[in-house]
């Protein structure tokens, strides 16, 4: 059986994630983020993991954000302003509601809805005056 983060000394844990010296592991899926890749960023400076995990239906933003910030602190990685933007871009913004992870992707908030079709009044053609 392969060793997992769950087998190592726990540095932090919440309902969904466990942090060890080796990395960050999702309890339910076994999804693993190795310590050496936690600080990965795209060429534009946005953080890879918040953007990548926002695509996973099983990833709750609150518990992931909490665990990810704990990983940064534990590994001595300093967050920058693009981290907050990466979470906002990936997971969206919170809409008021009873759900604890009730986030909506930003694209869903700004997507234009097509206009409703309008009825066009049909008019009888006018008679044309011929040669005057």
C-alpha cells in the first residue's frame, strides 16, 4: 500500500484536507499536492492550485483556502496579492445564501444573457403609386 499524507505527522488538518511535511492531501479523494509544487504560479503570476482546484466539483473553497494558507505558513512561502485574485478568479465571489461553500464562478456572474425575442408587428404593405 502506498504511503499517503495521512500516514505522516500532521501539521494541520480540517474537515477536508491534511497537511504534512510531504504536502497537502484531500481526505475524500486522496488528491495530493506535493510540498515542492505548492508555490507554483502561472507565467502571469496567478497561483496554479487555486485556479486548478476551482475546476474540481469536490473541492470546497473554504476548507481548501484554509488548508492552502496553512501550507504556505508551514512551508515558509510568502503569499502575494495575486493569491487572493487567484482564488477570486477561480472560485468566484460569494453570493448571499445559506450554503457554506456557496460560491459562484465569476464567469457565471458576468455572462451576458441573450435578449428575449421581441414580436415584430406585421403591417399590410402600402399600395405604390404608379406613374403620376
